[in-house]
């Protein structure tokens, strides 16, 4: 198996582990969030939002890889014009994930067992920690779109993602 596919898959795996494990831990145990029950909120709200986020990032990544695989350019100057497309996909991935996160937070109510008796079986919604979640979305984009696209971009577009030449030559040892 080629090392570029190995590193592309490895960074996808690291991105998924980051979203599922590390951000869940950061929200529940590290960040000073103003939630009544951070663990319940992370399980009932952030986990579905992060799952949707992961699917969106992987969808944008697959769209870029499919485009790069099917594109043929006769010169590098023509291929360089696709940097705009890559940047638009990257920005669209981050923006769509922020929108998905906000929508999930706004439309999923957290049912806390400790507050059900107090509220007569009602639900509670907390002010979400957007100041922590938005930067985490950018980190998710770097781990699930930018790094894998550096290794999985095909043919004449393989050095279009920023720093892809440096990363691929450093980690794979090939030019």
C-alpha cells in the first residue's frame, strides 16, 4: 500500500478520534462551560452534532479527492487555478459544520434526569459553549479535510492543498 494513502487514512482516523474522544473530554472535563450537566449535554447534543460534522467533512474530502482523480491538466499553471476550488471547499466545510453545530444545539433539547423531577418532567436547554465549539470546528476541519487532502489528492493536483508538498515529502520521503 502506498504511504500517502496510509497517512491520509491515518489523519482521517486521528480526526475521528479527536472529535469522538478528545473534544468530548474537553467539553465535559477541561473547559469551564456553563452547563447544568456537561456530560449529558455532550452525549445528547454534541455527539450527534459531531457525528454530522464528521460526515460533512468526509463528504467534502471525498468530493475533492474525486475531483482531483478525474481532473487532467496539461500544465501546472492551469492546475494552480484549482487552489480557489480547494479553498472554497475548505471554507464551505467549516461553515457548513458551524451551521450544523448551531442547528443541532438549537433543536436538540437535553433531558437531564436530575432536573426532570424539579421541572415536572420537563427539559432544559443550556447556553452552549460556542466560544469553545467554534475553534474546535476549525481544528476538526484541519484534521478531517486539510491534512487528509494533502495526502489523498491525486495526480496533477497533489500539491494544491497548502503545505502538501512539504508534508508529503517529509512523511513519505518521496517527491
